């Protein structure tokens, strides 16, 4: 098939939405049983993995897309999603409810759990569906893999490395009692104040390049994904909110003055972020 299979893709969008919904509803059931809604953060990566697997299976069953590209996006997204889920699960082990959810649910009108279902789980499921559009489009794109797809895989690999290494460095730093109250400014954290967010940025622009490899139609339908992720990471719930929280920490102003706010760069002696 030379053109983009819009009909099959539309059906695939429905299957992807169903996969995201199932993950979020199952996570909601676990959260209610545990009495703790922070488990939804673990479901973020799992949701992407589930959407990708379901999308690729449905596309292949319909005889659409290229098997090589489907395998590529499946491996890239599942590896990223499960690593992130495992990291968040380890980080939260032994802790109580996330203060963000406590604060939000304290203002809930009516039943707290139903409010959380509407305002956290269903919204997060919708966001998983939206952000995963490059993966969904790539799975249905006709034509074999080209160098553009492998370029996307390289960008994805850079992103995964920043996320994984940055998370590991921060975990080791926090595990040392001597670092209590100090600002992490070593390793990747000396080049960017947010190596994990920069890594996420690269992951989704890399997956978008894989979608671009599937043709102009796939690129057009999925460009909203990396744009939304870029906004969330820099101006939405990522960098902006975290830095607002960190602003009063001792040493933060000095760290921010010498360290790039997002894109990695050598530490500077002085200047604004």
C-alpha cells in the first residue's frame, strides 16, 4: 500500500485508547485498595508500553505497516516505559502518599477516589494516548525503514542515557547521608539542572523521527506529541514546577546561576540561568 491507511489507523486509535484506559483503571483499583494514589506515576510508563504493544499487534493483524518499523518502535517504547516504571516504583517504595495528590484530593468535592479517577487517572490515560501518537502512526506507516528511523533511534538512545544515568546519579547522591540538604550538582547534573527531563525530550523527538520515516502523513498526525511533551517538560508540570519548589533550598540560586536550565552545556562561572 503506497498511501497511509487512514481507516485502519482510525481503528488502531480506538484500540490504543482502550489499552491506555485498561491500564489506568487497573491502576486505580490497586490505588484504592492500597489507599495511595501515587501508584499512578508507575502506570505512566506502563501505559505507553501497553499502547505500543496493542497498536503494533493490531496493525500487524490488519496487514498494515512495516514489520521492521513496528519492531523498532515497540522495542524503543517498551524499554523506555518499563525502565521508567521500575525506577519510579523503586523510588517510591516505603513512602506514603505523594504530597501532590494529598494537596489535590484535600480540595476534592465529594468522593476523593472518584475525583482522583476523573482528574488523575482518566486525564493521564488521555495524555498517554495523545503523546503516543508517533508510535501509533509509525506502526501503520507503509514502506521500509530508512536512515531517518535509525537517526530517531540514536536521538532516543541519547535521551534514555540521560534519563537512566541522571536517575542513577541522583539516587546514589541521595543515598549518602552526608549529602542531606545539599543540591545535586555532579555528573550530568552539572551540565543541566534536569537531565531526566532533557532525556524525556530526546526520547519523544526521537520517536517522532521514527514516525517521520513512515511518511508525511504519519509526521503530520503525530507532531503534536513532541510539542506537547516539550511544553510539559519545560513550561508545564516538569521544570517550571520543580524549580519553583526548589527555589528556597540553600545553594539553589548559585547552582542555577552556573548550570544550564535544560539543554546540556558546560558549567559556567557566573551568569543567569
